[in-house]
């Protein structure tokens, strides 16, 4: 497994971006619905008791995931431009 190949692969970036968007849509829909098995999760989120959702540092896991996605997108774009220049 070559991390540079995996990280800079355009198809993997598109899959990662799609996963990011779909996961956020599903979680937002679930949290807006009145589902019994999510009531405890919703309560923990609003009270700030879930460490991975909102840490004391104020960083949300979504921000960390988005930053990783942004870095991957920039890297993928730069890698593609370098290949075009070399041709």
C-alpha cells in the first residue's frame, strides 16, 4: 500500500467527498427525526457529553474530517496539474 498513490488518487478523493456529504446528510436527517434510539445521542450532543463530537478544545470531528478532505483535494489537484505540465 502506497500512501502517496492512495492519497492522491482522484477516484478515492471523489469517494471520500461523497462519503463525507452522505454521512452528514444521514446524520442530520436522523437527528431531526423523532427516533427513539437516537434520543439519547441527541441529548448527549446538546449537553456536550460526547467527547468525540465536541472536545474541550472546541474542535468538532467534522472540522477535522473536513480539513483532511481539503488537504486531500488540494494534493490531488496539485498532483494532477504536475502530471499535465510534465506531458
